C-alpha cells in the first residue's frame, strides 16, 4: 500500500473519530470514559478474533505489560476527565500536540543522550506555541467567568499526562527492543487487560449507558468504528514508516482536527490560539527535520543488505 493511501486512512479514521468525539462531549461531557470503555472493548474483541490460539502464547510475557498498561490506562482515563473541566477541544488538541518535546525530555533523562540541536530548538518553539494557546484559552474562560479553577485543573492534568504519555512510549520502546516488534499483540493486550479496571467506575458507566439518547448511541456507534479504523491505520502506518514520520503525520492530523473543530463548532478561537498553532506546526517541522529525514541518504553495502532483508520480512 502506498504512503499516500496509508496517510489518507489515518486522516480519515482519526479525524472522523475526533469530530464525533467532540459532538459527544458537546451533548454529554460526562460520557468520555464510557466511550473509551467501548473503544477498548471492541478493539480487544477484534484482537481476540484475530490472534485466536496465539493469545495463549504471547511473544511478550504478560507480566511485562503491567507498567505499560497502567500508564496507558491512566493516560486514557485522565485525558477524558478534562472534557468535563471546561477545557475546549481546541486547546485540548493543541496541548496534546506538545507530546513531542515531552517525549524528548523523558528520553533525554532516561537514556542520558542529548537530543539534536534542531530538536531542542523545535521543542522550545512548540512549548511557546502551547503556552500562547493556553493563555488564549485562559482569557476565554475569564470572559465566561466561574469555570477558571476547573480550567486550570484540566490544563494541569493535560500537562501531567504529556509526561505520562511520554513514559508510555518509552516503556513500549523498551518492550519492543527487548522482545521484538509485535504490534497486533500489543494492541490487543493494551486494550484487553485494562478492561477490568473500568469496574472502578462501573456506576458512572451504567448511568451514562442508561441515559444516552438514541441519537447519541448512533453517534457513539459510528465513533467506535472510526476509532477502530484510526487505531489500526496508525499501527499499519507504523509498520511501513519510521516513528518520526508517523508522529509528524499524527501532529498534522491534530492540526486538521483543530481547524475542523473551529469551523464546524464555532469554538472561541482567539488570535493567540492561531499564533500558538502556527508555532506548534513550525516547531514540529523543525523538531522532526521532516524533509531532510525523508531524503535518500547514502548507505554502505551492509546497510543495503539489512534494508533488503527487512523489506522482505515486512
């Protein structure tokens, strides 16, 4: 499958999921965890049908998943609570676009390896963009009055989850390095094993399930399908492209979702949001050195043999 088709699938699935999620949050802001639970359930169900007997003999021992699953579950649920704390979806997406510098800092600390100068500069630019967007969001909340403390709590959770999300990526990298890459298995276990943890919020899930209108159930159903398509498209892209390219594409996807959100939902997008978004995109270009990274680089004979073997294996 071509690079363009892979990218199109990611944009179509993930943008649709984000769009439908925003509709859900506008109509039922307390339903985020219920949506996440159903997404986890159906992805796990599909993985169960795909892996079949292989699930009894995982390539990565189940005990090794404990830290990864804990971080993944906390990140998913905590980010959901932000919707109920009056943080606009536009600001939500902009802050989460700062995952790149957060990952860089965590990796720098864990691996004791100084990142490239361009990555450092790009990280600073992204951070400035996020700060401007946050300030723009704060001015909107002040104009509304009454929700400022909730907004501050929501933004704080988002910033903390940037670090937790970076730790999740680092743990995933550790498992891949130690046991090899098994994306389908990891996708299944990271969605199946956390399901019992939702019992802790069973009363909330039951209340939402019994109070959703038929229209919202339809939107929810389509959202689950689009999220399923989004998740698998990203994993498929990850098997064909470098992690740098995948992260860059996902950042652009968030930007497209931000534009769609601002136009369709007429969110309070201030000039600071716009400037902050430009900084985030510019910083992302510099951080990943995208165009330079995709240029053909000279390689020696051994590297070409390894590359050939890798392509055959894929």
